[in-house]
């Protein structure tokens, strides 16, 4: 279990025209294409803001999220901390 001192706030870019931030329990760093061995396109029943799903060289699965589309979701905008 992570303590709040290990958490980070990631603010969405002001270009999205929404004032919010994500509370991240654990950061794993940024990755580029060479860090992944495979990917699949989002499934038809996935949320609109989901992008591709990637598999890294260690076999871990990563979900791409379109923050612009996420920031437009009413359910997301009404979340309270």
C-alpha cells in the first residue's frame, strides 16, 4: 500500500479547457515504442477514451488513455477526492 507521500498529482494541460488533476498512486515512467513488443487496438466495448493496449518487453500490459476524451466525460468530471 502506498502512502500519500508516494503519490503525485498530474495536472491536465490547460489546452483541454478543464481544471483538474489526476492523483497517481505510482508512476512507472514514460515509455517509447521501443519499450513494447506488441500492441492491440482497443476493443469495440472499451470506453471511448481508451486507446491501444501495449505489451512491454517484460510481458506487462499498458493501457493508452486519451486524456482529452477522458476530460470530456461527465463521470470523470464529477469524481470527488
